[in-house]
């Protein structure tokens, strides 16, 4: 009895301590150009921040940038107003963060998809090639034509990393398969161009693709829409997009940006924020594939077994998925 | 059309337009369930309530002075330069070329060269449409707006190729070294022992003010300005009087393009200290509204530019303070102001003229 009571007291004390910290932290999150409700990358970071708010009751500040030029302004304004930690998701914040984080050494920053080497910055990157490998396997197993497609957003090494992992997964199942690859553009606008995404998808369908995977943020809406319209299957990215076109999305390559955002805020709240950089792969459940009611009829148990086996081998190191960014080249295409 | 007094033309009508614009924008805010008075207060205090806000407001103002003057100069020759966006984008390339080459020296050396280079790049981008207008009769509105797209694509190519920072995924140049970083206003205040919050307002604000004076001298105090205004008022008469239309068109557009190009000093060399893709941020188009509101007079352009600076900075603060008002809503509010101030000017003008007409009859 005494033991239980003291335990309860400790818990209450911990709760109080938590509350006093809670009053201290003022987290802020800044979204990238695709916008908060892109259904993909930015929405994942929004969900992470929302989960933190629900669990702790702590409000956070947020901002959607309109242009590249606003990145530094947004970071600096939140830092000047004493927000801490400041979390951003997007590789393009790299140089802005290098400048601003150095100006505010007492503020904690977290950045996803980019490494910024400063003592007050936590950098989180993902092994997108591993997750893409898994959905590539599923695409190849599902494809009847032997031709599958990939639509990328902006043509940068990060997105080629997705593409390369995907192709490796496809070829692991069917070495003769053809993968058609297209990129939407070379500027930030490529993240938010669903019309062009749809066009690229239709052209891939005309070339025989019957499963199309996108890694294109808001552009992906058009990809999944066009795939559903053409009667073929799409594969979503970052968030679980299976519900966007129910029954027409084979699966989604999950990239847990939400976890990275949530952890950064939660660690700051618990006074356990650590700088440095971390890599989240399939082993850490940082990337994976999405299964839910919307796609359970599309994915057979054989497919799940094969993908789970591959996942276990990746974790065990028996399958080494090549990372495009390690040498800026891809062994297969 | 001298039916209304000058003060009504210059002050009353813009004020009524502004009032209407804010009224309709307020309705939009009410429509999404937010308090319009709170939104208005955040906009005004965010833009003018602190040295931080004023710094940002004047930073945006600097952009709009350059692009507003650019449009105003062309207006006087009845040329409608919609290409400020592209000319400023190319001006940025001009600044970056100088800054990336000479940033090991001192800003006193790089700054004048960057001014020259920005002006030349902007001018060259306006020269082609000007030549086509003068020699071939291709309408300048069409060609300048098309050159905006070409400029954006060219910048996109350069930012993904020759000017891209090595090893970076983002389309941006490397950061300029100290020798090509303009002093910020807080640095300048520091020279005089004063303290200011850090804002991107920099020395190019003064260049913009000097340009206001130079444009006034050019248009109202020079022989060329006289020819330009004559050409703008009545082309056949001006040509009959011996004014060379090709020369006037080309020189006017070159001056206009140079002014638009110099905008990049503020954003590329001042604020960002590197070349990014969209450093212009739509200022080229806002310049049209600024010139319209400012009646193409440098003083009017300055005042209109300050108003738009307030709108931009206030709008950004609004997005920070009330996340329910999304970035698209902010653009809507800014667009309403532009619509009422620029395009719907006659909405207020006719009733006001009618009122003055009745008043004078009553006398």
C-alpha cells in the first residue's frame, strides 16, 4: 500500500514537473513549399506536431512559407520570439538553418531530410531507399505487364534515392521488369504541381505501366488521381495515402516525418533534446509500407510474406539496398 | 477632366479605395470565422508597431520602390512594362555574378559594381521587348510578360547548373563572403551608437530613395523627359515634332529595366546574401499597382510602396499570429487591395466627381 502511494506521489510529482516544463517550452514548426495539407510530406510533420499538442496540451506555433526567400525570415522570427524548439522538415532549409541556428546558439533546432552540423541542431534523415525497395517489390509482384512507373518531384539526389531503391526492389522480384522514371521539375514548384504529375502518369500508363509510385509531395495527388482514372494502381509516399483513392492505391511508402517532429518536441519538453544526427531506416520503423482496410484486398498474404522476409533481411544486413546519395549513382535503372 | 480638386484626386480617392479594400478584406476574414478588427490590429502593429516590423516593412518598400519606379517611367511613355518580374530576376543574376567573383574584397568595391551589373542585366532583359516594340510593333505587354517566363526558366537553368552551390540539393548559389554583404540597417545604426533589432533592411534602401530623385529629375527636368512625356501624351504629334519613337521607346525601356533589375540588390545582396530562385517574390507585379496608385510620380510611388510594404509585412505577421488565416487568404487580402487601388479606381472616382460637380453647381 505504502509502495503504491509513494508511486502515485512520484507520478504526480513527475506530472507536476512535466507541467512546469510545459509552461516553458514554446515549440514551433515551419512547413515547406508544398503546404501544410499536401497529404504527404508536410502533412506528416503537421500530424507529428498535432499529436504532441494532443498528448501534452502544449500549443505550438506554425508557419507555411510562400517562397524560398521566406525560409530565413520564418526561422529567425520564431527564434527571436523565444520559440524553442523550432522544427522544420525539408532539405531546402539547410542553408537558412546554418545561418539562423548559428545566430541563436541557445535555441534548439531540428531539421528533417538534411544534415546541419551545429551544436544546437538535431538532423534527422531517413533511409528512403529501404522503404522504396519494399514497395518496389510489391509493385513488381502486382504488375501484370512487367512495366511499372516512378514519378519524382524535384530532380535532386534525395528523390533519385527513392527511385533507385524502388528499382532495386522491382528488379529483385522480376529482373526483366521495366521501370519508367520521370521527374516533375527542377525547382520547388515541382512539389506542388498535380496537373503535371497527372500528365506524367498518363504517359507512363500509355507506355504500359500498371503500377506507378510517386515521391513528389503535393504533385502526387495528381499521380494517384490519374492512376485511379486509368484503372491502374498508384503507390503513395511519406504519409499513408491509401485512403486518397481507396482500392486504387496499392500501398504507401511510409516515412515517419511525424515521428521525427513529435520526438523533437517531446524531447524538448522532457528536457532531453539532443543535437547530432540520426538515421531512421526499416530497423527503426522510420520507413515502411502501409497496410489498412483500403488496400487489404489488393495485397495478398504471399506479397506481405515476401516483403516481410525482405524487411527482416535488410535489418539483418543480408540485403544491402544501394543508397543513391552515397556515390550519386544507381547500379540498376 | 479637372472636375475635382487636386487634394481629392491625390488623397481622398486613394483613401476611399483603401477603406473599401479593407472593408471587403474584413468581410473575407469574418467569413472564415476570425475577428477582422484583431486581424487589422495585428497587421498594423506587425508592420509599424516595432523597429522589427518597421525594418521589414521598409525592406519590402525598397523592393516596391524599384519596381514601382520601373513601371512608372515606362508609363510616362505610355509603355506598359509588365516584365519587372523577369527583369528583376535577371538583375539578381547580375548581382550574383559580381558578388560571387569579388566577394573577397570589400562591399565598398562590390556594391557600386553590383549596382551597375544589376542595372545592365535588367536593362538587357527589357531591351529585346523594347526593340521588338519599336522596330516590329510587337506589343510590349505581350513580349514583356513572355520574357518573365523566359527569365524564370533561365534562372532555373542557371540555379541548377553554373551558379548552383556544389553538393547542395537546393537550387541556390553559395553564400557570398563578407566582401559582398551589404551593411544592414542595424549595422549602420551601430556606427552611430544606436541599437536596432536585426531585420533585412539594408543600405540599398537609400539607393532606392536616390533613384526616386533621379527619376524625378529625368522625367521633369531633362530634355529627354520632356520628349518622353510628349511621346506618351500624343505619339503622332510627338513624332511630327521630330521626336524619334524608336530612340524614346528603347531608352525608356532600358531605364525601366535597369530600375527593376536593381531591386535584386536589396534581396540578393542585402537579405539573402545568396542567389535563390524566387528572390523577386512577386515584387515585379506589385510594382504595377504601386505605379498606378502613385500616379507614376516618384513621391506617389514612394508612398504607395510604403503602403504595400505595410501590407506585405502585416500580412506575414497575420500568417504567423493567426494560422487559421492561411497564406492563400493573405494573398487574397493583398489582391483585394491591389484590385480596389489599381483596377477599380473609377468605382470611387465617378461618384466623387459627381459629388464635387453638384457641390460646385450649388455654389
